[in-house]
C-alpha cells in the first residue's frame, strides 16, 4: 500500500489530546482518523450522506474494523488519510485506509460495512446506483454535472437549494428570496450521480454588456467541495458567450475570498442587503 493506491485523501493535524504517555498517538485514535476520512470520502463523492441514504432507503453499519501498525505519529504531525472502496459484495462493502506522514505509511486499516434497513438493521442488497457511484469514483470518473437553463427548466431544483440555504439556514424571509428576475435569468444547478441538486446560482442582464451573478448557494455539508466554483464558472462562461464584457456580483463579506480566487475584485464600500453585509465584486471577461 502506498499513496498512489488512493484517489482520495483527508488531511488532519495531530492534536495534543491524541498523544499518550509515550508521546505518540494513542493507538485507538487511528480508527477515529479512518472514520473521519470515510465521512469526508462521501463528500468527495458529492453525497450529502444523510439525505443520500434516505433517498436510497438504507444505511451503512460497521461490521468489522482492523488496524495494522507500522510506525507512530507524533504531536503536530500533518497526516494524510487515504481512503478507497476496495470491494463491494451483495450487501457489504470494504473500505481500505492508509495513514501517511509524507510518503511513509504509518498505519493501514480495513473497515467492513453492511448495507441495511435502518429500521430493523437487517442487511439489504447494495443499491445499483450506489454501487455504480462508488465504482465510478474509484475509476476516476466525475461525480457531478452542471446544468444551465431557464427557470422553467430548473425551478424545482434551484429553489430547493436556495430555500435550504437562504431561508432555512440564513433566516432570509421567503418574500425577499424570490423575485420576478428569476423568470428571465439564466440558472445553473450542480447535480451528483444520484441526480440530487447540490448548488445553484443565476445570471441576470444587469446593463448592456454587463451580467450580474447572484443567488449563489450550495448545501452546507458539501461546502469546500468546489461546487460553488462549478456554478460560478458555468455562469461566467455563459455571460462570456452571450457577449458580456464584465460580470458583477454582490458577495456576502464572508464569501469574498471565495470569489477573489476566481478573479473577482472588490469595488466600492460594503453595504447591507437583507440584513447581511455585502460587497460588490467584478470580473472583466
């Protein structure tokens, strides 16, 4: 087992509380590291775990966990936890993990899960959709797709993400979230391999040769997974194709850094919008 064995890695730093009297990581914590990596692995598959399992009609339960120790990690070491789905049976699946410090394999492990009915915890056949998703990821296939279209085409899915993020999470009034501009805007929605909507945004005609991107939202559990970047790129490309020379947006101050990484620059002074601090940002096309 080496780093090249894995497509997915979760990075963490050893905390003081995880070191024992021998001044090395206590052996039981390595299992926690693997479990943490598994949770992040699902994000790598663009799956909001709880929602996805509910849609599939089952859940995963650990049947067996094994660890093999080769060397120890120490306080403040930065570790990369490799994770892969190595085998899928009729109702079970095996995940293999490797805990690395640099290129050195410290600990390897194996987690055996059983797919089961959450009400009775009796085993069920792994759904074909989940099987295909896991196999596809390990082959290097893309886990998401971005669809660009009209409000008539994407309303249900775009609205579900926006309601979850803006109304339920951020507490914006429903009457402030929806407006007539949705009907004429270009919308983008990112979907996973289970056709679950994960992120959305819209593009308006702001003035001649200038587009305005807004209503950018992505599911909380998948933030940091580049879904927002996919929406932003798709809408920026659409603006460019229709001849816009510039795109602007009103970024929440907490998200300004995200847009800056895509080449947007701040302009003007901060202002309040629906009770949240914003700043105008622009990008020349």
